[in-house]
């Protein structure tokens, strides 16, 4: 898979210059207007990981590939991208306008963990279709960002952090209440969260030398220093799935991503995902998809 795009790469590709303050002590933040794409100038944003966060307000029809999902933006939407999840935008020629902000993890150092919010989690919602009224409200937040970043107020970056949180909570409130887990956090929930974090930390696999090492319930239990039966009960109680099912589903998701968006061979993908034999990977894939990896890649 292509190398990770850095903030420096973003500036070099878009503006052919790199800001001097990329490595300052407060981290980096910037906000831009999304210029309309017309005719053959519209190029799809390639599928890759970035080392920065991006929140984008898009007006117009387009498609976004997130992991193994394709989400269509019918009219207008707010999107959230983070360093863990590769993505790709298509059909940007129909985008009229919009705004976006970018920032790195260091910008929020000691100001909270962004990854605790569902919009930045692998299984969370990353695209929010907006009504005309919601577009006006989110556009107003971006206007305040432009106003603030161009001001000479000494604490303007604190204000900008607050505006990022405002966008984040604005989107999360759009989701129906039923989408949120209202269970009281208990021991099982904590164990399950730790297990899922540990599982997710192994992804995405974007280097042939990288290898998926924790593959079984007992592997994870050992890493978490708990009995495997305790882990299995906790995962079943909170996800209604077995630990093995959750692991298999995540391996399957990553295999689909690598088959569709990398140039690696099936045997290289099998090795990266921890299969000792390519036939084991083929059998695993066919069991869940009813198709061989090669057929899936060529569809």
C-alpha cells in the first residue's frame, strides 16, 4: 500500500509549500475552503492513510470509501477522517463547495483523547448527511474558525480546539439516541473495550513487514493478563458475539481492504494477516464470503 500521507505531503501536493510551524509545540491546525471541482480537473482523492485528522463539510454529491464500506453523499455532509482509517473520495466533480480543517494529534495533546469519540472510531459513523439547516449551523462553525485563525488573539488555538469539539458533538448529536450504548460501564464492558482497542491497534496493515500477531482469544487474554474464559464472557455479554467471531470479522474486513486497495499478492496478504499457508487464508475467506480472494479482488 502507498506510504502514509503526512501533513507536509498534503501542503506540498496542494500548495507546493510547507508551513514552517508544522513542528511547533502546540501542534498544527489549519482551515480551508473547499474549492469547486470542475470537469477534468476533478481528481479522486487516493485511498491511503494520513497521519492527520480532517473534518470536512461537503456540499454536492460524491462517494467515500471508508475501510471496506462505500458511503454516498447525496446532497451535503460532514465527514470525519483520522490517522487509523484509510479513505478515498470519488466523484468530486459534482462537489460545489465546502470547508475543511486539518490538525494533528499533538494539537490536542493534554486536551483529551479524540479517539474516544465514535466519529473517530473504526466502527463508528464517519459521514453525516445534513439537512439545509444543519449545513448552515456547521458552516457557521467553520466561519468562526476562519475568523479566529486570522485573528491576533493570543489564545486563539484554545478557541479553535473548542470549535473542533463543537463540530464533533454537533455530528454525534445527529445520530439517533439508540445508536449510543446506554449501558452502565461495568467490569465486562471495560474488559471488552480493552480487548477491542488491542485488536484495533494491530490495524491497518500497510507494510509487508508488519504482521498480525494476536489471533486467538487466548492470545488476547494473555496480553490483558486475564483468564480466557473471563475475556470470552465479557465479549459475549457486551457484543453478543464470541471473541473468535469478533477477531475473524476484523481480519475479514482488513483482507477486503488489502485485496481491493493494495497491489500485494494474495499470498503476501495471507502472510500479513497471520496465516501460515495461503490455502488457510483462501478457506477462511471462502467460508465467510462464498468467494475466493482472487474473485473478490477482480469483481
